C-alpha cells in the first residue's frame, strides 16, 4: 500500500525567505503527484499537479518537482509571504486513489 | 458559481445516534469521495462513487454508509457502530471515474463532527 510522508511537520520562516517542502512516497508506480493547500478548518485547494511523465510544474511563486525513481517530490515557495501560511499536503495518485501525506504546517512571520 | 457544498459545518452526535453529513456538487462530476481527517494523520478514504447507484469502500469504511441516488449528491451516514467518529470530514469530486492523466479532485469546505 502506498505510504506518503511529509517532512518537516511544521516550519516557521521570516517573510521573504525561499523554502522547500518535502514529500516522499513508497510506491513509484504513480499516475500523478499533487500538492494542495489547506487553511485552518477549511477544505483543500489544488496548487500544482505533476503528471508521472513530467519532472516539474510551476505556478507563480510555486514550483513543484517530481523524481519518481527516488519516490520524492518537493514544493519550492519563492519569496514567502504571510498569506502563504497554511498546511501543505501532497498526494500520490496511484491506481484509483489519492494517498495523502500528513502535511507540513507553514507559518510565515511578517 | 460551481463548487461543492457540505453541510452542516459542525455536527454533534450523541451516543448510539446515527448522523448524516451532506455533500452536493454542481460541477457535473461523475466521481465523488468521502475522506476523514484526524490531527497528525493524512486524509483517509472512507467511500467513493464513480457513478450513480454504485459505490466502493475505501480504507476505513467500517461504521459508515453512503448512497448515490443522484449524480449531484453523496451523503455520508456515520452509524453508531463507528466508535471514534470525532474528526473533520471532507467530500471531494472529480470529473471522470478513476484517475486520468490530468485528473484532480475538488474539495468541499468540510464538516467537523463532535461527540457529546
């Protein structure tokens, strides 16, 4: 069964800093890898989806990379802002299901 | 505006009581999903439905039941058999059954269930 791990569990950075969130998965036979954002008490919002044939996707200040062979994905956030404070979850899409990590709680300090 | 709505936002359950969480979507999506989220754990799949009148168990279906009588609606019932129901419940939908190359899931705002 697919297992997804996210490190670190929590991260606090000063505004303006670049940062990297990590996601690892045990089964490399994935269709896609997706990153979501979750604000407290809210649902999930899709940020980036990387197809298995791709190595990275970019949207604004966000860049996500995928290395299937090593079972890893990273989410890079450039020039962080207080509005980026949220929990970030990755999901490995295998077979018919999404397998979610436990998330990284990010706090950007003004 | 298209989207997914969940109600209520908060729900309280008494011992031995069944409660039903509502999920409605107007995205014309075929597939719908229910997840449970607990602190320190990732989302876990309870049930999913790829088409009307059909649904499959996820990883933690025990103590839950669903129905899919209409494409737009996928209610989840938390039965008295679920001994630890306190959690945040998220409903999601996707356009096509299964997972395709460009597939993604769209999530509702969630329902928090608390036990009295």
